[in-house]
């Protein structure tokens, strides 16, 4: 397991974080012997901005425009993605907080702006997408659950291996709103472990 750092917006405009994430994957493959890693298959996961990042990485394997930096003789391909409560279609943001975040990060909240189109993972879905497990709280007020549903539908339409789990009673980051969340955090961890076992072993 590896946890990576990457450059952050708005100081470093999109796609700096995607370039860094892909470089981290290439780094791990380049140093597989040194760190005693098996890198034939790699799975990634992240939540919120990390969910957006992992989805972008997962859907743009070996995309020439997003490969920059070191270890370019290695592949940035990944074989499984867990996406948790991240924005997936930046052109569908309507909440005032999300519009503010888009203006801060991308410099615009206009749905027709090319920057939001290019930064939307759903624009990168192809028939070659890796398996996805999407987890999202049904009561999420920061990133609406519709963002997960849009990604799920796009992947389904592309005949990808995709599972959507809407977590009941859960707000952003799976915080409970009324009663216990369903599935529980322990069950969510089990779902992730089972997913990676199935797709990576």
C-alpha cells in the first residue's frame, strides 16, 4: 500500500494533480524490486477530491496528454478503482458551495467552460475502463449523490464492470444524519477489500 502526495489547486492548476498521481504509479512500477512490490496489477481509491483524482487516473490510463514527468518508460495503468463521494461531472454542479469551489479551483463555474469539461471524469469514460466500486452517501450535501449516479450510468453504458453502493443515512464522508449509516463503515471496508480481492488477485 502507498499513500501519495500531489500538488493542489488553485496554486497548481488542473491537471497537475492527475500528472502527479500518474507519476506516482509509474514510480512504484519503476521501484518495484527495491520496495518488493507486485505491480502487475494496481488498485487505487480516494474520497472527495481524491475520488475525483482516482477516477481521472483510472479512466485515462496511458493517455499521452496526461503523461509527464519521470519514469515515462513505465505504465500509469490501474486495474481497479474505488471512488468515494467525489465530483464526477463538473458541468452539473448547481449548489452554491460547489460553484464557489469550481471558481476557486478552476477559475470558472460555467457549465460550458472547457476547463470544467476537461476536468470531468465522465468525459473520459471508454469501453476500456477498469472495474469501479462507487460509494456515496445518499444525504451528501457537499457532493450530491447524483454525481455518483451519473458516473455509474456512464460506466454501465460503456459495459464496464461497475458497482454503485449508496450509503443510507450518510452525509458527506459517510457521516450519519439520522440513525446508523447502512452499510456501516466496517461493512464499507469489507466491500472495498472484497472488490480488490476480486479484481486484483
